[in-house]
C-alpha cells in the first residue's frame, strides 16, 4: 500500500474542507437526473461527504501520492487520484 501512515487520516480530516452533496436519482420515464427532496421540501443529502485536496494540505498524503506517481509513471498537472 501507498498510504500506511496514520498521519494521513488525521491531517486530511482536520485540514480539508468537507462538504455534503445533494442526493439525486433519475426520472425513469425520461432518464434525466432529478434532485431528491425530503417531505419538508428540503434537499436530501448524500450519506457521505467529499473534500477538495490541494498539495500541502497533508504532507503525509503528498508523500504517498508522489510514491504512487513515481511507481506508475504518472505525470502532468491535471492528474487526479481517487482515494
């Protein structure tokens, strides 16, 4: 594994900007995406959150990503990795 350092979890949890995402489904007649709403009219949110990551947010994560990039020969400024 690339990320065995427990500091990664702590640094990302404390330093990242976390946000909830609205829940959606599809209209089965048209296939179009449709927002889900609660009975009170508020938007239904997903049961998970996402965080935006930028270099320097977590030194331990930066180290793990550099190791991953080097091993797989990944280059470029627009590369993304789903963790």
